[in-house]
């Protein structure tokens, strides 16, 4: 439950730090009137998703135009046609689930779509892989690719930017000024310590969840006299203050006493050339407690070699993080908004491993 003023303040926070945002609502209105029509933004994800809705609100707050797609399911060719027709300047999406089909459409028909109006593409909600970003920049060299790390409950955790002149590591963000990282004892995590902590952000934040006091108390907590929004994301803090996202605590896998965050393993799986998408879950195991298990979608018409995929992951991750099994599925791994459907994938893995 966001109050209008809190939503506005949270959206303006980044530009206010640069001295570019109006301090009052009247000044905001005067600025929009004087500036004339704002930018044209296309939310590629559904409006029921926080990324789509909050992007649209921010665009309209600045006198802009929100361009929407008509197809009930995502169609990359429709998106690129809309970009060209409406001279869209910014696209909002949810990670690789949207970006990969967009890149595929550009790769298959280079030069077909006019993308010259684009200035930025912003992703939020899930990880957006460096390889897919690099592919988009081959076709749209002038664009800035922004990863915005936050949640519907917490705007402004951090951000990262990638251009044709500079690459970034997947899941590494510059921490926002209202953001802090606490350990399980509610002490601040020291930069460079290598210790995992949970990410918290101070006001402006929501009042809570509608008619759910239990969930509200769990997420919106007071530490050292300040109220924070703590949706459950874990990270480490680098020596320079940047944070490396580990994943959502509720999805964490405990294997032989070691914590494995699925997102890190998923990113390693998705760098294999035949894998189009991947999720990682934990399934019951007598030896390990939980066994790290990958569920993947592979490119059509290619042979799948499970051992080769496991070796590929092991080349970049520790042995305990490497999936014990990698299963192939045709079942969609994500909901229409791009979010991972861990519940369905876990059920699929358990059935296929005889654990249902």
C-alpha cells in the first residue's frame, strides 16, 4: 500500500540527488508544464507487474506518453514495430525472459526494425545477463542498458548501467543511498567482508500489505529506530560499496549445510550455448538434505548432454553449487510477467526424480 506522495518521493529520489528534481508538488507541475511533452516509454511487461506499473507512473509523472502492446502474450516483433512506429525512447522489461526474444528478433532480421529513437532499456525484477545485454548493444549501440534493483515494496535498492563502451558483471549494483545491508543479527555488513546480508531500504516506503498484518510485520521492520522495507533479498557488499545480489532468501537451497542461491547457478547455466532459460531448485536428498537441481529449456533441434552442462557450470562455480541433476522441460519456467515460477518447477523436478 503506497501513499501517492511516498511513491512520488521514491520515484524522484534518484534525480533529486543530482539536484534535478523539484522540491514541491507545485514546482513539479510548473516544471512539467514548462518542459512540454515528456518521453515515450513502452513497458514490455504486464501492467499488473510492479516494473510495468511503476514505470508507467514515473513516465506520466513527467508528462510523458506510455505506449502499450496489444497482443495478450509477449511478441518481440510487435514490440520492435511499436518502437519504430511511436518513436519510443525507453523500454521497461523483466530480465532475459523479455530481452532474449527481443535479441532473437533483431538477430534473425538485422536492419528490419528502426531502433534509432531508443535512449534506454531498463530491467527490474530478475537478473539480466551480460551476454544478452551485449547482443542488444550490437544492434542498438546508442542505448544505455539499466538494471534497476528493487521491488514493489522497495524502490531504489541499487542500479547498474551498461553501454557499448563498458560492461558490467551480472547481478552487481551500486547501492542506493537509502539502502543498508544487515546480517542475521541486524548488524551492518562491512564492505569487503564477504559476509552475506539482507538488503533493507528506508523511507519513503509503503504502509504495508493490504489486509495482511502478519506479512507486513515480517517485511516492514524497525531497526535502531528506523523503519525499513526488507523484501528478503540477500547480497554481499564489495570493498567499493557495490553489492552483488545472491537471491531471495525464500528460494535459498541448503545443501550439506551450505547455502546456495538459485540465481547464481541459473546465470551459469544460461551461459551454456544450448540453454535458453533455466531455474534452479532444491529437492529432498538423503545425503545432502537438499540437492541442487537445474531445470532447463534448450534450443530446439539440439542434443542435450547433461554431463556437459554440469561440467560447464563447474568451470565457474564451486562443486557444491553445481547441480546434481539437470532436467529438460517444455513447461514454461516463468509466469507471463517474467517472474520465475519456482513452485511449478519444483513440482516438475520432484515428479521426474520420483520424489513426488
